C-alpha cells in the first residue's frame, strides 16, 4: 500500500501553512498598488448570516449536482444493454481521481500566475476578490471559495499542492470524482466560514488565502476512514497513525487560538478538519446515503491488505532465518 502512505505531506502543509494571512496582508499592503482601504464592515451578525447562507448554498448545491451526475450514470446502466455503450461513453468523459486532483492543482496554478501579473488594477482585483478579508473588514461571500484557490507565493502553492496530491488521490479514490469535488468545495467554504468566526472573536483584521482549510478537510475524512494509515512529518525519521498526527495538529491549532498566534489561520484549520471528521459518520448520510457502507468496505479492504503485507513480511523473515540456519549447518558439516 505504498501509494496510500502520504509521507511528510501533512508536516509540510503545517510548516508552510496554507492559510497564512498575517504575512499575506503585510506583503499586500507594502505594495503601492494595493494601498487601499478595506471594504467597510456592515453589521457583524448580518454579514455572518449572509456568509452562512452562502456556505450552505455551496454545500447543498455541490452535493446535489454530484448526486445528479452519479444517478444519471447508474440509471443509464440499468436501462438495458442498449444503454451500456452510452453510459460507458459518458463515463470515459468523466475525470478519474488523479485527473480531478490535477485539474484543481491547475486551477490553483492559474490563479497564482494571475497574482504575478505586474498590473496594479489586477492586483487590486485579486486582493478584493481572491482573498478573504477578516473582521472587522467586510468579507465578500464568494471569497469564502475563491480564497481557497489563491496563493501569493510559490512555496505556499507548492506545499499545498503537494499535500493535496498526497491526500486527495486517496480520498478521491474512496469517494469517486463527483463526491470528492463536492466534498472539497464544501470543506473549503466551511473552513473559510470558521476562519471568519475566529476573526469575529479576534477582531484584528487581516486577510486569509490558500487551500489548507480544504486539505485539512480531506485529512479529517481520511483519518476517519483509515485511522491507522501511516503518515510522517518532514525531517522526522518516524511515522505514526494519521489519526494521531491530525489530533496533534488540531491540539496545536487550539493552543494557537488560546495564545493568540497569528501566523496561521487556526480557526480555518480546525473548521476544515472537523468537517472532514464529521462527514463520514454524520454529514454524509444526507448527501451520500451509501457512504457509511462504502467507507467501511474500503477500511476493511485496506486493513486486510495491511495484514496480508505483515504476514508476507513475516514469512519472508522466517524463510530468511531458515535459509541462514540451513546454510550454517551445511557450512558446519563441510568443516567437519
């Protein structure tokens, strides 16, 4: 199961956090082209309600479209032999799991390249529409989603996309491409909404951007589905269960909130991770009825394969020991 071992990705995701906002604001405001007043803030309660409505709309809409696409495919399969070719033809046009991840990475790369265009008008547009302004500044509802595709620096983009490729491939394989895309978009807006709620508490402003809230959602779902999946932190020479590693990072985010650290958007990290953890046992029942049985089946297959690998490794060790013992006895007999 070497393909299911996302070595070091979570550690790098943390080290180069994908929802860094304090440094992003400093970088943006240092440019003459970006020196402008943030949008005026309306009533915090009214704005939060609007953002909640937008988040709910994205979640409901994404999973509804995913369900329609899945239902259409299977209905064609069930109409008889004449429809199988049409269903197979339409299936060939669907993206597989790796192609889906690659398309998301490509979109992030495209947005990053737009950031690099040296035109003040474009920079102002990106700052307004592809970063999430935190309270007391006004948050435009679409930026809950667009900010999750936005990165200003290459290391930021690279760290997030590596983590997305590592965890996304496995999650998309479990869910299927339609459900995966709906889940990813939902995790992104839920994480951004959590970041807004945290901004209300802190009230220090700033901007937030990057994909790590959504990626933490993927890690949360993966930790629920395959809690014993081995993962490691970059530069640390040992691995541990993904569920334990995620719990450690979530505890670090809680500590960051308590102590007022502003290097990372800890609220967004927690929001994404909690959404992923709750999706399997609770949220999926509304949007993906067969999720519980499918996730359980995938977990059982993974654990059986792990056991088979351990048994194979044990047999190889026994065979090696027996072979060495036989060679020693043979050598001893020859010497005699």
